[in-house]
C-alpha cells in the first residue's frame, strides 16, 4: 500500500526547498510534504556569484527586466520576466529571514547595467542551500528522503505520485501525492565539460516527457565562459563575479580579448563564451587575469577561487588562470505557466528543470537562484489553491529512469563535440546517429534527454544566444519562436510573448506582494 502526502517535491535545491517550505507553512497539521533528493550536491549548492534582485538604491525593476530581456535574445516571455523581477526583493527578504547572511555590498556580473547581485562571498549557493536545508529539516510537516531517486511518475489522467528508489538500500517505494513538483535541476553532466555536479543528469525532463508533458527551449544549454582549463581539472567554475570586480580576459600576450566590445568582460555570457571558444579553436589560449586586484579582496571576496586554484598549485594574485567554457545551465526544460503548472495536471516543475520562458535563449547571470526562489514559492501557492480531482483513467507508471548512473564518456564526449559551442546540421545528424548507436549501453533516460536536446538543436536553423550554428550564423526573425516537444505530438513552434505587458498583467498570487522593494537596511539590520 503506497503512502500519501499532500505534496511530493523531487529535488533538493533552492527551487524544490522553496516550494516545499511554502506548501508546508500553509497546510494543516496532519498533512505532509515529502522532499526526495538524490544528492546533497546540487547546482544550487555549487552556485558562486549570487542572486540578482532589485535591492540597490539606484536600481529599478525596469532596468533588471531590460537586462534580462536583452540577454534572452528576444526569446523571453515578457510576463515571466516581469514576475521574476518584481518578486525578487521579496525572495531576498525571505532568504534573509531564513538566515542567509548576504553581504552589504552588491556584486556586478555580465549583462547587468547595475550592481544588483546579493551574495555571500563567492559561496552564495552553499549559504542558501544550508539555510533552506536547515529550515526544511526543522519543519514539523516536511519529511526528507535523502539519496532517493524518482524512477517513475504515476499518471492516471493527472500525475498522482511517483516511485522512489532508495539508492542505498536499492528498494523502491510508491508515493501518492495530491501534487508532484519536479525540481530536479539541470543536465550539464550530459556534456564532457561542465560546471555541474554529478547529479545534474536531467531525469526530471525525462520523467515529465514520458508522462506526456511539453518540453521547450532545450537547444539552449548555456556555456559558462570561465571554468578552469587544466588537463587534470574537473572544470571548476571561476565565478563571473571576478569579472564584475574588474577581472580581465587576456591572451598569452596579455591583450584583452574583449577590448573591442562596449561592455568588455561584462558582455552577456553567450558573447563572452563564444569569444573564448573561437580564440581557443584558433590555438590562442585565454586566461582570467585578476593580478591587478588586491590579494585581500581575492581572499575575502573569492575564497572559493583561491581554494580551487591552490588545489592545482595556482595563485590568481600572481598568475593568470587558464579558462575554457563549459556546459552550465539549461535555459529550457519542462514547459510551465507562471505558477509552475506543466501540461500534465497535478505535475509542476520549478527551477532549472522548468521552462517558464524567463531565460529565453540565454540566461542573465545570477537569475537562476532567483528563478528557483521565486517560482518555487509561486508553484506552492498554486498547489495550495488547487483542489485535487479524481480521475477515471487507470493508473500507469511512466518514464522508467535510473539517472543515478554517471553518463558514459561516449555520451558526454559526443554531446561536447557535436552539440556543443558550435553546431551544424552534419554534426547534429551524426550526433543523433551516434546516440542511437549508444542505446544498448547508456541509461535510457539520459540518452532520451540527450536526443531531445539534439533534436531541438537540429530543428533551430539559426544562431541565437546559447545556440550557435556555423551553417546558420545569423539570427532569423522567423525563428523568434520556441520549439516545444512532446511525446504525444509533433514538434510545435510557439510564438513568444515578448510584447510589453501592462504591469497590471503581472500575475498576482495570493500571499505574494509583487513589486515590493526591500531596502538594504531592512535586509540586514546592522549596516
Ligand atoms: C557564476 O558565479 O559565475 C555563476 C552564476 C550564474 O550562473 O548565474
């Protein structure tokens, strides 16, 4: 006999934990929220730079919206962006209330016209993860199952639960839930070079796809410009905040490779990554140079950088650090509305595994933790107002997946080589054939997600944001659409709701005061 909970959250990063806490805070005693998480290492826990939100005195919502739309290369959903930005200050206030000790100074990152990054040195994600994990563990109505992987969703007209595998005991349990929230994060591990932890294998996408949900914008894997480029390195991230504080990108002769760009090293991520990539392809290595910053600043503001580099015998205060782009953030995912509702009733998606349209073709730096915090809470509020409906359909377990395995080297190197920084039709067709030939040896779900991403990349015959095609180098107006994939229908091109909306059109969700500003004093008493 399966157990029943009010809400099952699958995934333990900022989005999942924010959703779990918001549901649990509002349900009566006797009801339960269950969080199933396969690994303590999440993309949240590894996030360094910070969380973008309008909390600075001279900043405006309009400016943050503008920067997000600009980075997204005309593929953002305007309403989603408005909601993200206007709920940013409230999300920061809530994180402060949960115990995250943001620093007084705001950081700056690529594509932002203002300093608007709240941070905890360069360990912001870890601080948020710790505070939310603590709140979840202390909550009387939340139960956490660690090292539990969702292997199937139960669908009976609507999603009514999931099968969870206890990865230690190798035992499966069926859970029934009024609402199931996928918060499984990204899929960077499908590429050979990635900043992501081992857990980022995209299982939520596969489960949702098999359940009949729509997926969108999958071709837009964002490549972070600066990971450590040493043969023995595991692609450690060197935070963008380093460039925000004045770090330069130079070649071996010391020339700045972005000297001709008006924003220099603070150009949006797609531009910076492509510049580095092209340079490296031409045999010119690229380095992050922070020697002109003080050692004191490096040690206090960037302890992760100093620790990472020291582990490889490098001292950023004395020498330029070799860098290379790596797969970092999936801009697309499970298609949802602004409250996280997927196209399958009862199934919600939040955070990196979701696609609200907020990132378009290229996510703005530090909008990802914000997305998790904001849309995690809005999904929770929708769940609380939904009355679970019964269905007549017979129950079906869909999407068998075993994403605890690490993607094989052959899968990850194929994705890196053929579905990476520069793509073309021939390579993408080769990738599809190559993936098909891996079928007997690679876990089906990972292969399936890789295939969906490659298919989207093949369909989009243009270059835009994170998706660059050498055979279609221009951005084409007729492609200002998102590609929507679903198991039950042929690929669909969806027009983008990019038009300016009246602010009255911003989704109002009970309990969330959209657009309230938080002053720095209110954020942290004492400064
Ligand atoms: C970074 O610290 O550079 C990563 C932040 C992000 O992905 O937005």
